């Protein structure tokens, strides 16, 4: 969870744009990030793909007042509300954006070309109808913060018990990468302008918990040497990972928490 999901960037900066806190150029630049280009396809009234600026303006004209994030995985439809076709596409991408105020959602389709280290990445956001209903399993910011504090303790204890914490070059590299990223992040907004401080705090803590889970998964099997011990590790890590993903969604969705866009 060292890299913000594309759905999070689109939702956060889309919310800031709708609230009049950033210019269209700044919002789109933040959404695209290091990708080559983002286009939107299936937008009502458009025969083909269009740019993000036009798409966000059109969604605003249709009645969109905010954007939510969904980060579903098999067995956990986090942030989704249907219908089945949208849910299936979002589950395949493991992320989506749901507009607030209009019955549309956007699912990213990512294509990559070129060698590692010099990838050319293009993203097409597919617009699909969504069901206007409360999103699945999204906590409030206060709930997410409480859950994260417990998850951080659990993850730290778990890594130590599994003989993973601080062991091996992969674990050390992951921790170093997080620390470097944290240093780069100092002095800039973690979320787009206008988000409450608690949302920033929750997102940062969720990323920290996500790092610990990644270390556990990526650092081999640590002290787990049998199939049953490996299975036990996965069983122990999944709830922690679930808490972190729920918190990430809660942070990005803070703009529309309680059904009102924060301005």
C-alpha cells in the first residue's frame, strides 16, 4: 500500500475540483501521476473516449457532487453497491470510483507497454451504471482509526511471532522504501486540498499497516516451514489487511461521509 490507488487519486482530486479548491489542470495532473494518459469511455452524451477534464465537467453537469472509492477483493465487496456487472468489473480491477449524486461509476482498465523501469501506462476509465445505495462495509473515519490502532499492534506482534519483522533484505528494503516515501511526503498534502486532518491521519496509518502486511507476504515464509504454518500466516494476515483497506476507503470517502460533500 505504498502507492495510492488510481481510484483514490481520481476521487480525491475530483472532489477537490468539484469543491472549487483546485484548478482542472492541477487536478488532472495529480490524477494521471506518472501514467502517460487517462481517458474516459462510455460517458453519457459522448460517442468515444474523452479526457478527464471534459469527463469530470460532464459528470458535474449531470449532477455529480462527489466521488467515493471502492477497493473490492474476492469475498469482500468493499465500497460496492451494485449492480452485478459493475461489481464484477470493479472486482476484476480491484478498484473503482462511484459518483455521488448520479448513478454512475468508473472502473480503470490499465494497459502497459515497454520494459520495466520505462513503462508506458495508459488508463481507460469505463463509465457504467451503478445502484444508488449505501456502499458495502465502509467504516466511518473514527471507526477506521480505532480499528487501525488495534491492527497496527496485531500486525507488529504477528510479524515478530512469524520471525519476519526486520529480517531479510526484502523486509529491510520495504521498510526503507516506506521511510524514503515518508520523507518525500513531508511538507505536501497526502490527500487533495480540503480533506479533514483525520482523513490524512487515517490514510497514513493505513499505509503503515499495509506496509507491515506487505513485508510479511513478500519476505518469504519467515519462520513458517510447514504448509499448515503458511496457511496460518495467511489466516492471521488477512484480517489485518482487510482493516487497512477499509481504512483507505474511509479516508478517501471522507468528503462524502454522511451523505454530504465537504466544502
